[in-house]
């Protein structure tokens, strides 16, 4: 029988079961009730091993949300993807994306450059960015970070073979 929201809401921890009580919903989804709280879990098998995926805590994650997460995990399993590994990859991608914002890149640049700047200029530089740019575009993904992720490499200085002939540039402008 499927779990109901009322049953999840009224579930109490059983002191006789220190590991917690399981209220099953079906297809591997259950609510683990402990004295510390209520946790959504999804049990599955991948590569002949039993695994458990944490889906969140109740009531922050509702029964409907837990069922959607279970269905998503089952769809990944059908494609031959481990849901726990996918969750780790998604978390790492999100963390990397947060570190690759314009604000993070600008603060990193400021930290590297401020030794060569006067204290007043360094303070003015970062203050102006915090006041004027970060509120507007600080959370945008940095184009530099996107290019690095895509493997676009930039040389710090042009190589000897990349000299520009000024005469041909002038003729191209006339052209």
C-alpha cells in the first residue's frame, strides 16, 4: 500500500529501533523515521550491488517531490546510469558553475593583482565592482571560464609565427 502524506506527517520515531523505522511507498522509495528527523530514501540495485540514494528530508521534500525524484532515478537506471553517481556529478557541476561567475573571477583577479597595486587603488577597484557591477552581472557565468571549460586556449603572448604585417592590414582597410 502506498504511503500517504498524513501517515508521513504523523510518523514518530520508535525508540526500540535505533536505526529508524521504514515507511515504504513502493518501487524502492521509503521514509526513514529517526529521532533526529524524517529522511526520504530510494533503494536500488546497480552493477549487482544494493545502493541507497538520499532524496531529502521531510517536510522540506514532499511526498510528491520524493516520488518524482524516485521516478527520475529509475529513468537513469533504465539508461544504465547510477543515480548516486549522477547526483555527485550534478553537485560538482553546480559547485564549479558557482565558482565560475563573473564575481568569482573578478575577485580572483583582484587577489592576484593587488600586490602590484597601491592599497588605495586596490580598495577603490574592488569597491567599485561591488557597488556597480556585482549586483547586476556578478552571478553571470564568466566567458573566460566557459572558454576554459570548452578547451579554448589563449596564449599570453603571440608566438613568433603570428606576426602581423602592418602593410597588409592597411591595404585590407582600404580595400
